[in-house]
């Protein structure tokens, strides 16, 4: 890990990471490739299984029929990692194991391969928590089923799994159940530039970072490479924190998710003060409840990509709600975001830009520090404004996005480069308009 960081025991939290020297906002604190990673099943047809890039057309592995690649180069570079997995996938066809099973298998293959060294890690696989002792029986049962699937999945390629795991893995990882528990508790979601999930990966040292609902660091990805950046100035000896979950939710919901998934109760400043809850629930109570109850239905339509039905449902709800609930209401904001997605997919650009512009003042309130989600939202709205030739508005939106993205992603990230190009295009078009 970077020399400006050290491991320490964080009061009430266990292991943590703190700064040994001052770190400025926007600085790259740490970057790492994963010990193991795999593309998520739900995007397996759309993302290259080597470089994790989204593409319209991908080459398919002729043997397992699942892995997909940009080109022959990506396929060749991936072969050493895919070789054993390929046989496992073939043996289970047409069934496809879950992401966590595939990730655990890739981890075992990585540990069996002597070329993979984790000696520089601040936090070894052995030290990762499995949280099995604090889990409900129901959750343990679910993990036991995944552990059985892992054994079945590896049967052909690693017939003597117990012996192989004993020789290659540290003691606390030798039981399939313990390994699966560690993987599910400590893996990170790998996202693309639009913050959409594309995979899962294990980054051992970064599992040391503790959670805060208003963290001083954020993680962004370039392919599978994870970059940790400071979004606040950090003093020497101050703890570095990230958010394990989407923070744009009520305190009660955040705490429940953290308890269920990570087995701790959050006592950060935001949780103890319930800072934004009143604003998130603002508006007439009965109307707020109506939106809350309708939200799962709209989320299901989005998951099915049923954009027409989603837009119709939202239009109907909007006519019912009227001005009884302000734009800051959490449920209204989430629905407006979904209506933005639906309008983009249906090509209703004017509607889309209207929905997008409505969300921006709310995002500013809910993300006081630079946050990738706020930067990405501004970029989406800026692109819509640009497409509709609202050039001055687009330039202002892109400028605001740039102030965030340069902190959260850094100067060299493709997103930052794209933004600079967009601003340049707007300026050139404004010059052209003024001279004609």
C-alpha cells in the first residue's frame, strides 16, 4: 500500500487505514488491480471478460460459450486466467454459477498459480472477516448452498478440492463455506464510467477501509483497476473512509443494509444526526407513502427494460402527486431518475432533459462533497442539453461536472478527457454561432 498510509486499530471499528501525512482533496491515494475479478452474469454478453469494456459486438469463447472478448488480443491475454474456468463452465452448462461462486473459483485458481503474489498487501486474505459467527441461520444456509455449488463447479478441474485448498490457501480459507463467506463480505462491485455494475473483484488491502455515510474518499474504476481518491482534505493520522453502500437513502435503510450485508451498526455523524432524513421525506405524508409504495413497481419495470410502461406509470403518478411533494423527496427523486432513463431509451429528448435538470439542484444538496454519482448525472444532462443545441446551458453543466470529476476521477481518467472535449466542442460551436 502507498507509503502515506498505514494500518491501525480504529476505535470501535477494528482494523482501519489512516494517513501518515496530509492528503489533498483530489489526490490519488491508492490504486490496485484485483487479486481476482469476474464480469457480472447480468452483463456477461455486453462486457469484455478481459478488459471489462462495454461493446456492441464481442467474440464468444467457442468452448464455454460464456466468456466474451473485444478481439483476439483480449482473448489471448485472458487465456491464462480463463483456461481452468472454461472447463468448469463447460461442465455445468447450461447452468451458470453465481458471481460469488465464479469469483471464489477465480480466487482459488489465482492462489494456486505461483505468479500471483499478494506479499505487498496490508491485509491478507487470511485476515478477512467471514462474519459466519454473527450470521443468521437463514443466511448461513444460503451461503452453504453457494459453497456446495462451488465444489460442484470445481469438481472436474480441481477433483481433490480439499487437498488443493489446504496446500494453496491460508487456514481460515480452506473450507468452501468460509471462503464463500469471505468473498461475499469483502468483494467490491466494479462499475463502468456511468457507475453501472459490470463485475465483482477482490482488492485485499482496500477491504481494510472502514465505512462512513459521508466518506473522505471515493473509489472509481478504469477497467478492473481500482483508484481510491480523496474527496476531502485529510490530515495526518486521520482515518480514511469509503461508503460501502449507496448513501442516497434514509438512515434507517442505510443501517439495515449495512447490518444485513456487513454485520455492523453505523454510528457515523450522518447516521447519529439523521441529517437529511427530514428533507428526504418532505411533502404531504399520504402522498409520500403513495410514492414509496409505487417505487418497487417502477423498479421492476426498469429491471425488465419496460420503458414505455415505466414512463406511463410515472406520468400518471406525477399528475396525482402534483406539487404535494417537493423535488427533494427521496422517492420522487428516484422516480424522476427512472423517468430520465426511460425517456432516453424511448428517444424523448425534451422530456429527458426536463427530468434531468429537475434532479440537479437536489443532487447538489445531497452530495455536499465531490461524488462520482453527481458528476455522472451532470454529464448525462450536459450531453442531452448539447444534443438539443442548448449550447450555453450544456457548457455550464459540463463545467460543473468537470469540477467534480477532476477530483473523483483525476486528470488522466477517460471521463475527464471526454468532459474536456465536450467543453471544447461547446466553445467552438458558440464561436461559430456568434460569427454567423
